[in-house]
C-alpha cells in the first residue's frame, strides 16, 4: 500500500488536517494545519521543516563516476568541486528532459544524485563498460529540508562545525546532535535553506532535534501545499506539472528540451568530456533556436478586477497553487499555456509559470491568460516576466 | 443476393453464441426478420453462466471480458440490457518458495512490489507499458476492419491495404521494429528483452499461450501479448473485468438487444445441415427434421463444423475444403469450476485480502510453463499446469450463497488429442492434477470443495460444440489471422456459397468475447443486400 516516509511517526502526529498527498509512492502531509498559510510564511519569515524523503536518491561511486555523470547530465561534472552541488536536468537522445535533480559531489569518486522519478534503469543503461556502481538509496536515506531565514541559525546551533560557512549549493558531512548527516545548502523554495540527508533509521531523532532546537525560532513543519507556492515564486519547475518527462510522454509534442524549460544555463555543450546524451540534438536546437520558452507571467490585477467587477464581485483567487494547463493568448490566438500558478503572498501578485511560443516570450510582452469568472471563460491581461519572481539576497548570502 | 420473396425469414443465424447473437442483433436492427437457432437449452455458447450445483453459478467456459468491442456496447446499448462489467484489476502469482509477485491496480503500489523483485523491472514495466500502448493503438484499427485480400486487385481491397500500409508507416521506425518482433518472436524471448524477474515474465507470457497449442518459447506467441493492452485504449473505459452474473450475462444482454430489435431466438433447435440449391444457401434442416427457409444463412459455428458438417462436401470447391481441413483447431485448454465452503487460504498471502478479488496466476517461471507444455506436446495433460484463477463470488457476491464461494480455474494444457483418448476417468485425473497443484499454494482448498466441474477439450466439444474443444474456434497463430482466417480469400465473412456467411470466432479478428466477428459479418451481409 502507500507508505509513510521515515518521518511518518512524527509528521502523522502533527498533521491535524489529515490532508495527505501522494508523492512517488509515499504519503506526505499536504498541510499540517487546516490552511497552509502559516506554513508558507514560516518558509519566508522564520523556518519551515519539510519532509522531502520521497525523492529518489542514487549513490554513484567509482573511478569512472565523473565520466559516467558527464555522459548522462547536461552540466559539466568534471568542473564540480568536492563539496559542490549542481542542479541539472538529464535528457534522452533527442535532447528532451527525462528528469531533473541535484548532483552532490560527496567525495572524489562519490556522488549523490536526486531524481523525481525512478531512474535506475536509465542510469544503468548508460553505465555500460564503466568502472562505477549505482546504488539506489531512496529508501535507506531520509531527507528533510529546513528552509527560511532562521534555518542557518537553528542548524548551526545543533550541528558540529560546517554549517555556518556553508555556501549556496555546497554540501558537507557533519553531525546533528551526534547523528551523522550530510547537509547541502539547497532547497525547493528559493530561500535561505538546507537539505539534510540522514540514514532512515535515524530520521526520527533528527526530526526531534530540529523541532526542539527550532522551537524558539518558530520552526514550523510545512507540507507540500506551502512548498508549492514557494517554488512557483522561485520559478522552480515541477516534473509532471510543468513538464512531462520524456520517458512518459506518449506523443513527441509533450516533451520539452532544457532550453524550452528555462534551463538553457545548465546545458554545457562544450564540456571537456565531450558529448553527452542528447548533446547533438541540443546543439542543433541551440543553433536553430527553440520553439518554446518557459517564462513567468504576472497577471494584471486591474484586468482581474474588471472581469470580476462585471459580475459584481471582487477578484476571487485560488487559495492554493493550481496545477492545470491554462491557455495563454496573444491577440486572440493561443500562443502558449500556463502550467502552474498561485497568488504570491510575499509579492502580493498573481503569478504563473508558462510555456510560450518563442515569438511571444520576450519579458514585457503583453499577453492574455484564461480565467474562469463565474463559470464563464474570460481572458485577463498578463505580462511576461523573468523568473524567479522572488529572489531574496539571503538565499546566496 | 436473391430478391425472391416467400422465404420464412430474411436471415437464419446458426448458433446462439455471443457472435451469432451480435450478428442477429445487427441484422434485426436493420429491419430484417431474423431467426437464431441454438442447439442447447440456453444461448451463449462458450459465454454462459450455469447453476450446476444449486445456489452456485459457474461462468462455465469464458470468465473474464476485455475485448468486447466498445462500438457493440454502444450500438446495441448493452448496459440497458443488463451488462455490468466489474473491475478485476490485480494479478498475483504465488511462488513455490512462499513468496509471491503481485501487480495491483495502483501504479505506485505495483512499482513498489516489482521493485521488491527487481529494481530494473520496476522501471522497465512502465516503458514496456508505454510501448504496448502505442502498438495496441496501431493495431486497433485492424480489429474493427474487414480484412482486405492482399492477392486481390479489387479497389476495395487495395484501398484497405493502402490504408493499412500508411497506418503502419506512421508508427515510426523503432515501434515498427518492435511490432515486427512481436509478430515473429516467442513471448518468452520478447519479454527477455525487457525483464529479468521470472514470475513476471512467466505470468505475462502466459497471455501469449492461452488458447494455443504452443509454449511460451514457441515463436509467434509474443503477438498475443498485445491483446492484453487492447482493452486499455479502446474507449470503453475499464472494460477489463468480470461481467456481473458471469459471462452468460453478456450473452443474455446481447440476446435482449436482439429481441428488442425483433429477432426470434429458438433454443434446443440444433441445425443438421444447410440446404443448398444451385450454389446458394436457401435455409436449414433442423436435427428434428424441420426445414426452415431463409434468404440468407449465417453460421456462428467454428469453420470445421460450418463447412465440413453443415454443408455437403460436393457443394464446395475442393481447395477451399482442403484449407478448412488444414485449419488448425487443436484444443489445449481445460476448465475447472468449484463450489467452495470457504475461501482459499494462500500460504503466500494468508487470510482474506484484495488478492482474492483479482486474478491469481499459477505461473512461477517460464520453465514451469514450458514444462507444462512439454507434457502436452507428447500427448499428456500437464501434471503441473498453468492456471488462471478468479473467485467470481468475491467480485459479484451474487455468484454464490452468502459466505460461500465459486472459483473459476482456466487450465493449460489439456490436449484434445490425449494419448489413449479422453474419458471420465482421465477427465477426473486431470481435475485431480489441478486441485493437487493448487493445494500446494492454498492447502485448505481440497477440504473446501463442495462441488467440482471439470471440462476438458473432449467435454467442450460434446457440451458446447467447440471442435476439438478449441476455445477460439481455431488457433490464434499468425498463419491463421487476419486475411488468412479461416481461409485465404474467404476472410471477409463470405463463403464460396452465395447467401451463406460465417460469423464465429473462427473469422477475423478471432477468439474471445469481442463480438467483432458477429458485427463485421452482419455489416457484410447488409452490404450485399443492398446490391
Ligand atoms: C474454457 C474457455 C475459457 C475461455 N475464457 C475466455 C475468457 O476468459 N475471455 C474471453 O474473452 N474469451 C474466453 N474464451 C473464448 C470465448 O469464450 C470464445 O471465443 C467465444 O465465446 C466464442 O463465441 P462464438 O459466438 O464465436 O462461438 P460459440 O460461443 O462457440 O457459439 C457457438 C454456438 O453454436 C451452438 N451450436 C453448435 N452447433 C450447433 C448446431 N449444429 N446447431 C445450432 N447451434 C449450434 C453452440 O451451442 C454455441 O452456442 C474462453 C473459451 C473457453 C472454451
């Protein structure tokens, strides 16, 4: 049946809403309280504790680990320093994204790759003839994100050395109250924050330590509803929502390349290691130009007010982030579709992430997005923007 | 087509199997006066529910439905005649070592379970599913199409072939190759390219051997794997399942639709032969000696019975009779139906659980299946047979008295040509082998049996009228499919005799409860009528 994560004894006791969501064969809290507002604000103003154990995790070890990873992912792994973490997608032969995740260099020949979908078979298929091993540690490793402005202080307070000076997208091995962990300064919120990787057996003890130490700072367990709002503000894509993984797509047009997902910066066509899976196709796409772009949309408040005003209402906005495909128009013609959106409590803006045809994706372009006002489909004005929508200095500082 | 009046009926359909009934319903729907003649006391043929032991209903032969054409469900409005298909969506394979392999309705749940056996297979399973989905989508039009004759130059046949060609080109190279492999490989070899878990490969390959006289390692068995995925893409959402009331309820629903359109259905009215004048069918003679005339006669019996029993040999071209004689129709399957005082208690999953509401497959390894086939190859029934089991009363409690159960066990192999021949003793020995095998996985089973019905090909021939007990009216091997089913140049439901048509499972697209043959034959008859 569906399984709880290694933190389930703790999250289960706290989840007053009984709002559980499925994630990769596990159940995790959607929200702990009846509404997720406080959990969201913890991410932005104090600290939130988020169970991210359902991520798939693979340990890749061996003298050819770098060679292997350079063959699979789009980033340049040979330039990944010890203790560095890379965010990277990986592609199929046609340069379409299979999945995305983080790659942490834990040792000279040791990496941990996280993925949203099971990828063991794909990794194995690409490892033929190389001197390295791939171990699926998804179940044996639990993961906990502590995110928010207070996260550094809380975490340094309970861990041995290493956290205070840990830079953005770096990783270190240390102990939290005697529990061996690795801590990376990464997360899915676009805020100051860390992800803590721990042996599943010690998961509960880690949770207890952080909850106790974070108490004075207002640490709050947060569910994935709050996380969803934060990640949209941060412009971070979500598999199966913002893109269809290439291996699951039933038709070609459902697939996206990294360029089409706003991940062009992760595509290193001139790696020292040479070609990687999909690099030929990506090279061509780069030369030719991509058909699609992935952008932010800011939905015009006055336009919303006008549409709702016509039926005698103030604008009604969804209280949780939405994850449906919503058409986007330019001069009456559909030029794209938004795949997730929410009211941003911190920016006080209605925002969305959208796939737009390249001709209509310049930041500043005025478009229209479909909104359903009292059962009728209307179009509200929206402006193309760069992402992230929200990018606080503390994230990198 | 003769326009002369005076015939008793516009059309006589011989055999009230589900295909005959579908055929009659479509003809009646078009305003024809139709008579269905069924030899037994009830309609349905291999699609019947019977209460042989009081209070317990057996889906005597066929037991699950997945291929029933959605257009038939729609056009005959079968739900309004009582068709209800209940979900049946897990398959558990108990293993001799006390473990099991399960595939559940939920994707994550299945992945976890497969992962327990092989991390690789857990992922390959999704990719495999995607490929099969595409291939089923590609093959689907064939299922609903009158086979064109590739040797004919008629515009209609050429158009049909062209359409097919274009269709397959659209598949793309990689999938076209996969389809070609599927057409030529053995189920076991094909699955070896994907999976490493033995019980997974065995259970999947089993769908390739059902109804054939082949083993999982025989070439050509891979193709049938596709059929499993057909149901999924076919519009009739969740059409894979158990018909409430047993498969007989499907036949009853179709009969109800036929009657509503005005068809007459007569049971205990076996047909002795078809009357032929000047190369044209003119009616039938019943076993009782009564004669009934009709402008058109359609046979829903298998090709052997249709052409070698109902028609005098000298009325048909010799080469045609030869190809019907060569048509392979060896039976290989048996069926055991049980009335139970309590549920089977499987050692691998003790107690009452969701596994008892799905299929249970005795197919621990490909070797196991191949060994079962070896017995049959040399004229014996399998000592340790392959079995596909469901407990209908767990899905539809109306199948047994409260708290009691019925079990349906499909078994392979039981060769029609048993060395020394079948008789009652051999039949019960076969039944014993089945129960004995099953008892290794569910030790309480023998003690729970209140009644048992064993069907061998011998029984199926005698009771249901299936030549050699072949469950599909002829093997579903590639040389007997599409424009070759049942004979070259006669795959379009017409026959060498004018006004005489065929509509049983021995015609394209072949066996199983699909109704496609019955429907396509009716459309062909109606088309000729217009000429
Ligand atoms: C044991 C078994 C298990 C099966 N399991 C499944 C399954 O789970 N799912 C599935 O989809 N398919 C299954 N099948 C196959 C499926 O049942 C058949 O392919 C299908 O029912 C055949 O239908 P039909 O109408 O073509 O022929 P039939 O059902 O064979 O109908 C022919 C009819 O003609 C009658 N008849 C015969 N001779 C005469 C005569 N001289 N005069 C008048 N009437 C006559 C017979 O009594 C019969 O009613 C199974 C078959 C068997 C035998």
